C-alpha cells in the first residue's frame, strides 16, 4: 500500500484526473472497507483469523498491483473498492490476532505491532522514491505485490491457530455471537470508533495526498515528492515502537490527547508555513513540510493501535466482533472524511483542504479523554443476560 501511495501522483496523471475527481474515485475504496469490516467478523468467526489472513492476502496483492495499470478514471473506483475490501478483511484478521496476543501478555504491544507495519510502509515509500525514474508504476507495483504475497504467506503460518479464536469467544460469552450488543457498550464503541476514524483520516491523508501535494503545489520532481511520506513514516515508526512504554506509564487517554493536539496543530502550522515560502525557495518549503509530516507522524503513531486495544479489550465482547463493529463505523466516517478533503481540494485548494485532517487529529486527541471507560455500564457486562 505504501508503494502505491508513493506513486499516486503518477497514477493520477496517467488517468488524467483533477484532484477532486481522483480523490472521489479513491474514496470509493472506503465503501470497500465498509463491506470488508461488515463481513470480516462473521468470516473470522467461521474460519478463524489466521485462515482469513492467509486467504485474503491474495486479494490484497492483486488489487495493489492493478493500480499500476490504470489508464482511465472509471477504473480507479473499481480497483479502489476491491483494494479497500481486501485490506479491511486483512485488517480484521491481523488486528484480532494482535489484540489476543496483547491480552495474553498483559502489556501494551499493539503500538509495536503497528510499528512493524510502518517499517514496511517506510521501505515501500523509500524504494518507490529510489526507483521511480527506473521502473514504471506497472512493473514496480507488480514486483512489490509479489514480494508482499510471498512474505505474508510464509509469516502467517506462525499466527495463532483457530483454537485461539475459539478460546477468545468462549472467554467472552456474556454477549453471544448473534445477540444484540447492549446499548451502553454500543455507545462506548461509538466513541472509540469516532476517535479511531478521526485519527485514520489524518494518517490516510498523507498516503493519499502527500506525493501529489509535493509535486503539484511545492513543484518538486518525481522521486523527491515521496520524501514527505517517508518523513511521516519514519516518525511514525519511532513513535509506535516507543508508544507502548508511554501508554503503560501514562495511560491511553493522556498519550492520545497530547499526541492528537500537538500533532494536528504542528502539522497545520507547518503546512501553512511551507505555502508561504514555496515561491521564494521550494526546497526550504520541502524541509518545512517534511518537518510537519514528522510532527504529524509522532502525533498519530499511537492512535490506531491504542483504539484497537480499547475496542478489543471490552469485557464480554469477542475481539473480532468488537473490531469489526468499530471498523464499520470508522470506514463509514472515513469515507465521508475522504470525500470532504476531495471536495475541498476542488473548491479551494489541496493545501487548504489538508487542514481538515489536521483538525480531525486534534478532535481525536480531545475525544481520547473519554477512553477511561467511566460511565460505561458495559464494563460491568457480567450483569448482562446472555
């Protein structure tokens, strides 16, 4: 996915789309994510999360490889929908596995697990920048997809077997698989889902728009225009591998509140400052923008894994069901948020439109104060009648 994101500026050029048209087409991927998260919990319940990951990686690899062959705008939403569906299904499987492992150890491990994702994304982004002038998007993304397919197929053999899924379900039998989630727990899930989607909005905006912003608004060449995304990923990696200890020491609400507010404000300030100097020195603007992406990367780093932890640890609710339910609401809101950025890019400009994800990250940080579980009657789910 990172390799695809790093070459979106070329893909956009190949299909001859405006910012708004391309953004809306990519946004259809969130409808696919909505479908994937809606059915992900049910599939995981039937075949287990390991089998889900092992199966859906073929769809992920194929859909990402297809991005390199797009030459007409109508093809973009079709591939985006397929990619979104496959990625969401994989997300349910992998995050459920990570949450079960974390609960066994009793420590905050999910930030480090997500940090491994960021390491792969950083390698994908840096390699894309290095070979952008040597390999076409078609060849690059096909090779990248094959490598990912082989790697995940080999590693997935070491994931927890279906017995772990059944044990997780058995340990959370207070709320049966087909039983409606109690209103108190559902309300808490809404809060968690909203915080998650706001954070993801900020994170995804970098992958969607950073290479386009640096190429078209900061007037930088292909290859150099991937540095923004790489800067973001480097900060995100450092942040995620250190976030676990911070969360264990200070707690999720405090870490997310500080990260969200500081990350959103710092990113917005850097974005506006880079715009003010780009006509005088585009390389100074690049440095400022990369620093803004670093601040954003540190701020958003602990958020997705922390929200997964909160959702997956709700007493009485099986992990895969909680994550799938959170994913449904996150994907729906994510779809709307992506649409807002795309429409704003057409009405005002892309740089100004990107102030919206900065605001979303601040909102996620403020919402994190509600993650202490106070007032959640669902914390006493032992009183719920099966």
